[in-house]
């Protein structure tokens, strides 16, 4: 285990096992299963920061575990267990994995990110201002930044390799690649998951502006929700009590870091700048508050 000077877990290495290193997750192949370890790494604009956020991985893993269990009636997911005692040897003897890892089913990955938007903001707002569309879909005039959309939008993107950028794709083009039936089912699952999660979050004072889902297929060809689910890394959360239309509301996700990077004129290319203690502490506080408000005590709190 490699930790940075602030105690953030930056990298894992388990002898005897090959590892796929993502932006945030270290993934170990166990045959028909995967062991996913969520580090404290932080990425923004597809660039991995040199500085981690202590405890961030535990928060992300615990939020995903919460949603996988809560939303399993809508779509099955890849979670087998998040309890280290259930893991195979030697992973079951590594206490540092508790609260920041999960044993999951191995799936055939569907190479698209399924983005659902309930509010007009971010890249969607930028496109709408230019041409009145979001992901190429025409929508009515009169919206402002951060407006709630009349209808939830499904706006998929390609799933890029690490270091590359995801590219928007129309539902029609996605359907040409994977078939109408699969594309339609992915859209329907994504929208239902978003709507159920947004309802839950709103009851806890949080607006789920948009989120992304990733799916895979099991050996029977069934669609399975995979990767992470509805975390501050994969979603845009706003506090209801500070939400206003016409400007970017204060975020409860890593948008805070993106805004700071833009404020210092970071060019969105490696190498990243060092993150000050204040930015790290604020990010940790945002993630932790989001966790506690979303889960509302329905799952064990991670020990940060």
C-alpha cells in the first residue's frame, strides 16, 4: 500500500496478482470475479492529481455499496460482497481494504457511459447556449443555467481509455453499434435508476443534477449495473438550500476541485498542479457530508 504525505492511499500492489489501474480504482482479476479497491486518488478533467484526498475512497465505495443495495430492485448489479472477510486469500487478510473495496462479478463491459441529466448545466448548458440542443437532441428555448429540464435526458458517451476524453454519441449511433434492443434497455434502466435516486436524494436535501452509469453483460446476456453508482465522482450533486437558477449552484462533488483548477488557469493537461491543504480539506468535507446525507445512517459509516 502506498500512501502520500497526508495519509491518502494512492496505490496498491498485491503480490502474485495482476492489476488494472484506473483513474481511481485498482482492479484485480480473480478469474470469474474482480476485486475492486477504491484508492484516494483524485482525477479532474481526466487528469490524475498527484495529491490524494484521505478517506475519499472509503466514502466512494460506501456510497456505491449503499446504492447497489437500494436500487437492486430496478437493475441487478455486480456487487457480491463489500466485507473483507468474504474475500479470497490473500485479500481477506488485508484490513486496509475494509470499507474501500468490493468483490464483484466479472462482466462483459458495454463500452458506453450512460449519462442521465435532470438539470441543464455543465457541457449540456454550453451546447444548449450555442445551438439549442443537448447531445444533439433539440430542446425547447427558455432554459437558464441549472434549470430543471422538463424531461430527463439520456445522453450517452463513448467510454474512453485512461487519458483520453469521452465523446458524446447519439442514441441512434449507439444503437447502430450495440443494437436497438440493448440501447433501449440501457436508456430505460438509466432513467429509472436516476429517477429513483433523485427522489431519495431530494428527500435528504440534495439535488441530483446528473449522473453516469456503466453496465456490463453477464454470461446469460443480462444487463448488470457495474463500476460505481451515484457517487460524488460520477454525479453532480447540489444542496437544495443553496440552489438557484441562472448560475452554477455550489456543488457537493468534485466540481469544487474543477473550479479551483480553472481559477488558477490549469490547462487540463498533465502534469497537474499540487493541491493546497485547504483544497484537500474542503474536498474531504464535501464528500463526507454528501455520504452522510445520502445514506442517512442506512449503512455503516466509513472510518475516515
